[in-house]
């Protein structure tokens, strides 16, 4: 899907191809009242590293089986091709390790619920027994709410989460090597949560 950029956006927006889509797409952020006060006080949102989220969901930030096997097969091919070059073998090993678990330790995310209707499950999961807050926004407003930071925010992206079967899901080698694609894959068993996400 081709994305038509919103010239007002600080963050790159994918999955919402027109400015009208970005304007109409409602997102909700459920959080405890204490976290809401912290957000107001510091004027900042918390982003969690994928490697930390993997402690809760082992599939977070990991590759589907087919993509992983593809990268490992490429590793074996290059290992054979450069068998006589220890320097190249060391580089290939590093590249493969990074490719199989791309950027888990440096990539951070902040997830929002895509949809205008509040759900009981989201309140139960994030509302701290009736003491929660739901922030309502749109993709457009969310994408324009971050400071530019000298252009550094342009490396960040807002996109829809894809709920996939990690055993059968297929993706291109190019996407498999890009953490900003892998980060938006979640286990299909979590599809009821309806996330969209901002990532950095």
C-alpha cells in the first residue's frame, strides 16, 4: 500500500494511505492514572524496547519461522563461499545474528489501540482496577505531536500491527532484514487487542 505523506507529520505514517484516513483513524491509549500524570508532568511518552517486551511475549521482535530459515540459509551459503576468509566469516556471523533478531535491543515501541470504541478487556488489562485513563487521538494528531529533534524523529514510524502465525507467515528477505517491519508483527492470538504502534 502506497503511503501519501502528510506534510504536517513529524513521524512517518504507514498503513493509512491518505491524509483523510490519517485524520479519521481514531486511536486510544489505555494507561493507569499514575502514568497519565507522569505523561503530563514530563511531556513525554514511554517507549519500551522490543527485548524487554520479549520477556512478556517471546515472539516480540522476532522473525517468523520461514523468514528466519531464509536468513540462516543465506548465512550457510555465504559461509561456504568465504570459507577461506576468517575476516569475512566473522562479519557474516555478526550480520546473521543481527538479521535473525533484528534490533531487539535498540528498537523501542509505544502501542495504541486502533478504534473509537473502548473495550472491557483493555480497561481490565491497563486500567488498574478502575483507576485508568484512556487518551483519545487520531493517527494524524499522534504523528504531529512529537518534537522534530533536528529531524531525528523522521527515522520513527507509525504503522498498523499485523497479527500473524509465526509458523506460516511469509515475508520478503528485505522486510525480514528491517526491524521497522519486524517490530509490527504480533502473534495472531493477540489480535483482539487491535494495536497500532509508534516505533523509534
